[in-house]
C-alpha cells in the first residue's frame, strides 16, 4: 500500500510539472542556475552547479574525447547529460521517467538545440540493464540517495564500470549526526524516495561495494557560500527571525576570516569533513574501480 501511494504521489508531481512546462523552460535550466542571484534558493542552486563543474573538471573529458563512455544515473530531463555530451563524452542517460519535461523524452529538445546525441535507456539504477565493464565513468548527480539500498546500487555501478573506471557522487546530501536518529522519512520526501545517509555511510557503502580508491573534494559551492555570506546577511535570510540572527553573526565574522589564506586552508584541509559528518553537507566523491578488477 505504501509503495502504491508513493507511486501515485510521484505521478501527480510529474503531471503538475508537465502541465506548466515548455521547451524553452527546459533550455533555460542551465541559464537559471548560472544566473543565480544572491537570494537563498538561487544561491543554493548556483552552488550545486559549481559542484557539478568541479566534478566534470576531474573527469578530464577533453583529454579522452569521444572515447569516454559515460553513464548518467537518474538523468531526469537529461540537461546534465547534454552538458557532458557537449564536452565530448559518449553518454547514456538512464531514468525511470520517460515523459517529456520530467524524463528522457526531454532529450529531444536539448539534442535539437545543441546538435548533440546520447543514448537514453528507460530503467532502474537499482537494476542496471547493462553488461559488466561497459563504462569509463558513472555519474550520480543527487541520485544514489534515492536508492532504497545504496550499497547494492553502488555494487551494480562498480560492476558496469570498466577496470580503472570511476564513479562520481555529486551533490549527494549527507545526514547530520542528529539526523541519523530522526524518525523514518515519511510524506512528500517518502514519495520522492529520499534515503540519504551520513558521510561515513557513503564511504562505508563504497568500500563494501568493492571500490578500491575513494577521494573527496571540497565543494566549490560551499566556497561560494562563504564568499557571499556578507551579502546574504545584508539582504536578510527568508527562513525566519531565528535564522536571521544566526546569519547576522555568521555574515559578519566568517567573511572576515574567509579572507585569510590560512583560514581558507584550515577549512578545506581540516574542518570541512568533520563539519560534513556532524552538520550534513552536499558532497563530491570520486570512487574508482581497481585497474586489475573485473566485474
């Protein structure tokens, strides 16, 4: 019964999106992220796109060209897949949704506009419909935390990666330390299939899934957040009086500290990962399959 309710809820969300969408709305997706103003919602979106850009830089697609076989998990409208195809990767977009404006049929709009091409596969990231050793790179952009069993999903990803291939977890949310003891997710978040874990939970799941090398990157989105705290404070935060008091303090102290190269180094080298574990944060993780491993 719970699964049926979740399915109906998700279908309703899709129907509402389709009713309000247009082709230009799709094409404006990246523009709306990159032209983000300082308001909280847009500020947050721009930071996520900066994190994606960092991951793409680490993929070194321009060096490998069209030889890079890349799988985009839970690709949705495929707007990120299209960006990767523009960089020269040979992409496959996987998603459970097909309908235009919410799923894989949206790709027709991007490919016509940008003269790109990539394969689209209707499927579940929990049951990957690909042969072992098929891809050089797998991207999970805020996707893997929707799996009901993250470790099993990661094991399937490792299987379809070629020896020496890499998985990039980008903008995956981590639970705070207190969030680990919260009640089970219900309501709208359950409908969307939210199942985030802690930073330690992701790292442990990657190890147990058989990944041999794991590297974490400091997210540029957080750097941007720190750089613009003073402006955020000046405009005020829309989330309530208590939050405004908090940002009044943080917006005056942290920007001063953040101008110091020493402070910036300490944050990136020593403070971020404890902070991500205790408070929760969107992370960028690269996990590689050993060059000696088969599926």
